[in-house]
C-alpha cells in the first residue's frame, strides 16, 4: 500500500538551495512538501564549506555563530614552483572576511527555518520517477523506508544536485560534457599547523585543471580537498590528493572524514525552467566555474525559485513563459559573473605551470581593489605582457 500526498509545490533536495526555495515558497502562501533522500540534512559534507559574508545578506537572516567554524581574513595562493601570494588587507584595499561554515549545522538550520514556516519535510525519501498528468499536475513516485510514496504537485523545484534526476524526467536537458565536470575528493584532517588563510595550490602535477585547497576549521583541523578535470589525466582525484598529503606541508596531519563528488564547472543550463518546473543550484549548473563554489548561488537561485513558484500558484499559471522570469532574476543578479568566471576557468585550465608561476610573480607586484577572482586575473594580464595574449579572450 502506497502513501499519497498532494501539494502546490514539491521541492526535491534540501541542501541550501532547496531549503531556501521551500522557505520562500511557503512564505509566499503555497502549500509546500519537501523531500530529501538523506536521513539527516547536512551530511555528508559536499564541499569545502567556504562562503563570503554576503551569503547571509542574501538569506535575509543574521549569521548565527553556530554556523561558522572559522573567520578567514585572507587567501594564500601557491604556484607550481612554490611562489606564495598572500591576498590580505595589506594587498587588497577592500578586503572582506570570508567564513568556513559548519555545513552540518548550517544546512540543518536552513531546513529547520523552512519547516518552522510550514514546509512539510519528508526525509529518507528518494525520487524514483516522475510524470505529467492529463490534469496538468506533476506526479512524483518516491520511496520512503521501503514504502512507495506518490506526490502530486502543481509544480516542482528540483534542487537535487549535479546528478539531477528530476530535471530530465520533466524535459530539462541537464547533460554537460565530461570536461566541464570536476571530480572532487576531500578529507577533514586534524593535527595540522594552520593560520587564518584559505590556501590554494596549483599546478599540472598538483591538480590537473583545478587546485588543492585547505580551508581551516579550527586551530588544528581543516578541510583538505582537490578538484581536477578527469579528461586531463588518467589518474583519479584521490591519487592527486593522497600525493599532496605526502608533501612537507601536510606532515603530521591525519584524516578523520572522507567525502567525494562532482562539481559542474560549465555555463549554467540554457534553460533552468520549464512547464511546471524550476531547477536551482548545482542542478541548474549555477556554480562558479572558476572556484567550484556553489553555496551562495544555490541560495540565491533558491530564493528566486521559491518566490516565483509561490507567485505561479497565486496566479494559477505554471507555463514555461510565466516561469522564465525566474531565470531572468538570477541572471540579472549573478549571470554576468558566472560567464566571466567560465571564461576565466577556460584560461586557467589552458595555462602551463610556467605561466602559472609567471602569474604568481605578477601578483606579487600588484595591489588590488577587491578580492575578486576576475579582478585578480585582469590585474595580472595588465602587468604581464607575456600573459596578455593568453587572457585576451577573457578580457574582451
């Protein structure tokens, strides 16, 4: 015997994007059901947990100290030959603090906010298939603790990550080439010597097409991870990360947790909407292609998706033309930045180790207005004639 549920809006996936979408949709007056395949929101950790302070402004909530593992005032970049560039308040005029989150607490609290507003949350509930009914409703078939669950909704918000299964079932093309997916592995490590910097290590032998990161969480604990482009090497991400752990920088460190996954480093999907459906976060490919960071864009896209979905319920209009306003909103907010980051990522992947070393040396001669990835690359290009041609496409 199967369970049958009905709602205005069904949210699939309760990461930061899904939880934000659910909260704003129910605040807009819609009846919202949310499902997540996990038993506990926030686990396992899916990323390095770094965000800028702007994320809390986007959420329209005050930051809770419980969410923050560590304040991070600057970034340290390390080139293939070991040139160290510290981007701190001495080098960056308008430096802003970043944070390393405790995602296990942060994500669970975002889901809690949604539930407090009135969202009906079902955990350990996995999307299986979907279909469009003749009456215009969207039907999802799910499994919950071995039991079949059928959910009928007027529309769906898909927040089910890079491997989204919901979008394709309802006509959204989500395929991206292998060269635009980073393979990522991360250890939580203890016994480390740390200061307040986020550290990033570059080089073909270090992380082909990507970088190794160290995000400090406490005085001796950090997220140490790697993202690589699999098409650039015959080795996997774990091989390169384990190799990095053998360097003097990691002497004495021991790992206590392992996580792995994929991150889209492509342009966003051409259409992140369709009849009765919106895609947010990684499912929509709204991720910074240069850094792989996607928490803030997931939250912002979720916010817009929730608002537009609630408006669609009020207007009883779930057509594609009506819902395209969602894409217009997130594009106006951060679409231009994502395009610049994508072009910058293409440049970075094409750079040789020598060119990366040259870029680091150029950065050592520069001061910067803001700690912004695009501005950093533009400054390097303008001060290094050898790299100017390499960056020409990006600068235009």
